[in-house]
């Protein structure tokens, strides 16, 4: 029984990560790893500050004081953003909700965790590349080399599909249909799959990449690999982007002031689709959004549409020289009524 368990925290952690998340809730392995990392960071922090092995930690050690210190540690010592701090806290909240009914004697500790609020974070503007910047980025890789051809295919595939970086890393040759109808099967969040159309240029590059490396179209291993033959990682993709963005900034200087990271290409694809007249519902399905409200953020960042609207708009103020001027009219109420 839970009451006789010498270490309820350890039992709860095992049940949460090994059973509750993957088997009961059916979360993807990436989500489970994210939850695991949050709990691991907390245990390492408590182990260091309480000077006890992690195996000896229990629910009473999860005091509000130490939990707040841990969250502060994430931001100050590990350099995490407020958003990342809130993601870690969300994992702790989820664990507390799981453990409370199973270990009622530690319900108070779980309530302490749940009572810690998320920290308000400033909403960062969505970053994307303009058409000339994206074009320069695609032209940056040296396609006379094998690595350059891989990088060019990688960048164009990311731009074509608007895929999340993990969806690109998980892309396998067997997920590709390079003849009409050209498309890629992407494995998204929560193991949800969607088909994404491919441009003929993208399909040609992917076909050449597979032919050069003698890859079987039915292969079920990740397509994009590093020089050692191992699958690319998030860090590898980020390095490739930064490298070619630096090269492209010589021809398009505006790139030098932008943060070019994998998600920027997803934002760029969505923004360019919107500018091309594609409707929000289609863009949302293309990107794998569960709710169209998520896609609506791109309407806010479409600067070109805003510029066109400004050019089309007519001044609302009366420009007749004889009209009343609010700066000189002593009777303000009369001026307001005249508008």
C-alpha cells in the first residue's frame, strides 16, 4: 500500500513517467521526455541544496520555498526564458495532480505545488523572414558539396512544409511520395499525422538526396543525417540555419539583425502563405494546428498586408482649411460635435 511505501515520491515519479503519461494519457515520447527533464532538474536542484541523494528525497522536501528557488534557478543560473520556466512548472503541476489522489497523506505537498502560479511573460512578436531574406537563405548553401546539397534540401523542405523541427528530424524516406501527388507524411504533436503537399522543386531535391546516398525509398530511418551518418539533432539544424543565415546576410543585410532559428522557417511559411491569399483554415491544417485561433497570430504579423491597407486607406480627418482646428478652437465641445 502507498502508506507503507518508504519513499512515496519515488513511487509516484515512476508511475507518472512510466505509466500515466505514455500508457494512460497516450502522450508522445517527446512530451514524456520534457516532463522527465523538468522533474530531473528539480531532483538535482534539491539534492544539491538539501545535501541528500535524490533517492532519499520525499514529498515533504517539496516546500514552497525550495520550489520557488528552483524556478528562480532556472531563469538566473540556467538562463531559461519565462516561457521555459512556465513549461517546467506545468510539468510539476501535472505531476502533483496525478500524485494527490494516489498519496492522500501527501496531498498537502501536492497542493503547495499547484498553488504556485505561472509567471507572466511578455508576448514576443512572431519572427519571420521576408521573401528576399528567405530566398537568400535558400541560396546560401554551397551545392557543389554533399553537405551543401543536404542543407539546401533541408531548408527548402522546412520552408515548403512549415514543419516543426522535430517533424523534420523524424521525416523518413517511407514518408515521402515524390511522384504526383507529391507529398510528405509528417508526424506531429501527440503522434498526430498529416499529409503536406510538396513542390516539384522540393521533391526533386529530396529524390537527388536519396539517390546520392543510395537510400531505399522504403527506409524507415530518419532521412536527414550528419556527416557521421547519424540522424540530425535540433542543435544540428540550429547550427545549419545560423551558418547559412550568416552567409546570406552578406547579400541581404537585414538578416543580420534577425534571430534565425528552426521555428522562424515555420512562421515564414505561414506568413508567405497568408500573403499569397491562402485562407486561415488551410494554413492551420497545413501547419497541424489543432485550433484555427492558433493560426490567427499570423494575421497580426503580415506587414505587407498592413502596408497595402495603409496605402488604400483614406484620411478620415477633414482637411478643409476652413474647418475648425481642435488646437485653436476654444469651444472643445463644439469641435467634438462637429466631427
